[in-house]
C-alpha cells in the first residue's frame, strides 16, 4: 500500500486500539521508499472467525486510506482523546 509514514503510524494505532489487531509496518529499506507493507503473524491459535474478522477490519482500513481519513500529521497519543 502507498501511504505516508505518519498515516501508517496512525493506521497501525487504529488497528490495535479499535480492532484489537496487532501488526507491524515494514518500511524502507526492506521495501521501496514509497511502499509500506503490514505484517501479521497468524498462529494455530487463530480461528477461521479470527481470519474473517481481520479481513473485514482490513477492508475498513483500506476504505479509510482510500478516503484519506488518517491525518497527515502525527497525533499526540500522550494526551487523552
């Protein structure tokens, strides 16, 4: 996915806090400078329902990215929102 790093940081925060999905970002130099890859680590403990939930969550996240819903500037997560 192509997305500025500031938006990716907030996307990952959104996944963790609002969807209970932990993933990490893979950035340059592992991937080209304008590309970000999200890494999930599925285990045998995950069910098909977990996979379905994750796919649904990522579709929602993709919609948010496409609609430019993540701020282009870093949010201050130290303050209660």
